[in-house]
C-alpha cells in the first residue's frame, strides 16, 4: 500500500512537471496551429551520411550554416568578456581593443591568440567546435574591429 502511494505521488509530480513544461496552451490549439508550430520547430536541415539514402524529400546535406558572431559571443565569450573577468578585454571597450590590436599588430594575430588561447584566455574561448571563421566573427562582434 505504501508503495502504491509513493507511485501515485510520483505520477502526480510527474504530471505537474509535464504540465509546467508544456504550459497548457497547446491543448487549446487546433490542428492547424499545431502543425504550424511543428513546422517552425523542426530541425533546420537533416544530415545525409555518405552511402546512405537521404530522407524523403531530399534532406539537405548540411545540418546548419555557421553561427553568427553574436550567437557565439553570447553563448561562449560573454561570461568573461562582458564583465572583464580575469582581465578579459570587454565587449565594446574600444580603447582596450585598439590597444590589443596595436600590441599584437593585426586582427589576424588576435584571432590566432583566441584560437590557441593566451594566458587566462582558453583556446577558442571554450567553443571547441567553433570554426576559425566563427571565432573571427565573434571577435569582430565584441571588439568592433574588422579582420
Ligand atoms: C574563461 C574566460 C574567457 C572566455 C570564456 C573567453 N575569453 Fe577571451 N580572453 C579571456 C582573458 C582573460 C583574456 C586576456 C588574456 C591576456 O591577455 O592575458 C582574453 C583575451 C581575448 C582576446 C584578445 C587576445 C589578445 O591577443 O589580446 C580575444 C580576441 C578573445 N579573448 C576572444 C574570445 C572569444 C572569441 C571568446 C568566445 C568564443 C572568448 N574570448 C572567450 C578570457 C576568456
């Protein structure tokens, strides 16, 4: 009996949780609205693996394009570069970025240091799967400098 009660409580809690996550409006939607939403949240593209047949309708061969500098910055760099944590040059602090540019000699040198890491700055700012173009765009975004 005690077991049964526990199970009921778990079901109730689970139900509450799902209720919170799904935030009921879904129930009030008609089928059109629902399919519109599933269209909107479906993956941007599907990946075809060499040697395998692609999804019906010919799925795209690339999962997604490069992420914007803003997106990379706000996901990976902001924790240090928004506040100047560990003396990181702050976003939009033109004077500091100009000094860094002068000290290293070029945007390419700043990019090189960002890719490889320098002192407390981790390689690729912890975005291990970032391409160098994405890192370059995020530096451009936070420094206002151009490559
Ligand atoms: C853990 C904190 C941290 C994160 C996360 C981080 N940085 Fe940094 N970054 C630093 C610090 C600290 C410095 C200053 C290093 C120094 O010169 O001593 C720095 C310096 C830099 C510089 C200047 C390098 C130079 O040669 O002057 C660039 C460019 C840079 N970061 C880009 C990025 C990018 C792009 C990201 C996100 C993809 C990022 N950082 C994420 C801490 C961080």
